[in-house]
C-alpha cells in the first residue's frame, strides 16, 4: 500500500522543523502507549464508536489502554495530528501490537473472526507481559 505523503524534499528547509514538530507530543504519547500495551484505543469524548470499541473488547476479555483526546469541539487540532500521522480519518484508532488495525468496524471484524486472538498471540514477549 502506498499512501500519499508529501516527500520531505518537497518541503522547504525553512518549514521542515515546524512540520516535524507540529503536535509532536500527542503522536509520541500514542507511540509510547502502543509500545507498552498490546492493544490501544485512541478516542474522543461524545463519539459513540470509541465507546463501542471498548465495550467490544471488554466483552471479548481483551485488555487495552484507552487514550481520550477532547471532544468534537475541543482538541481537534491535536487529534488532527494523529490523523495526519496514521492516515486514518476517524476515531477510534485501534492499534494491536503497534499496528493500526482501523476503527470500530475493522476491530469488530477481527474479534468476530477470531483473528484478534491470533494477532495477540503473536505479540512480542514484552507486550505479552502487559495485563
């Protein structure tokens, strides 16, 4: 899969630092969470789909870390950095073993098919140690 991302050579050197550091803290926080936890859900308040994803994983007995960033009217600029980083357009963003698997619908398909259990059994030993 190839995703359209503006090549760094097409960004003027005067703008590169601003591009590289834009909302860097939220991206690094999510990256750290995905390194430390087998499953991470990134969501936002009021949106029903992060809640559905959490209920789905709770019912399947799958532990996860939940990160919530604002609501429809708050923190949208910070959340936008996550969308730019992942290329995923909506919330939740669900990560399994540091890999973006999609949102609620994609996660539901993985749970319903049993594939999520297979993905989790292939986790690195450090991630398997997480509750």
